[in-house]
C-alpha cells in the first residue's frame, strides 16, 4: 500500500509518499526557475538528505546530486549526469 500526495504551486513542486505497512516515507521539494534550472531537496527512509541540481541547455542537460544515506556504512553519494539531445548530430549547424 502506497499513499502519495503532489502539490504544484507555480514553480514549486511538493511530493510526499508514505507506505504505512513498511513504515517508509519520502518527502521532496523541487523548484524550477524559468524551466532552465531546477533544484531538488528530499528526505526519505533511505536517505537522510538529498540535494540535486539540473541545468537545461538547448542540446545538453547537466545534473548533479549529493545524498547522505541512512546507512552510515555506505558513505555519501555524488553523481554527475550529462543528458544529450538524441538529435544533436543530425541537427548540428
């Protein structure tokens, strides 16, 4: 059983998911600035803290995330993601 809520307030998106049977939760916030930059913050049963950024360009997206897992043995997690438009070579000018 999973219960979820999602609120969109202009540029702010608030999400919450709860699984009462397994006692798991997720609470997240996302702020979009002019559809070019988004910032995500969250807390869940598995992560103490999560922070992510996404910058959108015409042919390339760059994302960065940092999280601290609930299990201290795993250590912190960082990730950089590059998203490339699938038509970048066919539309190259």
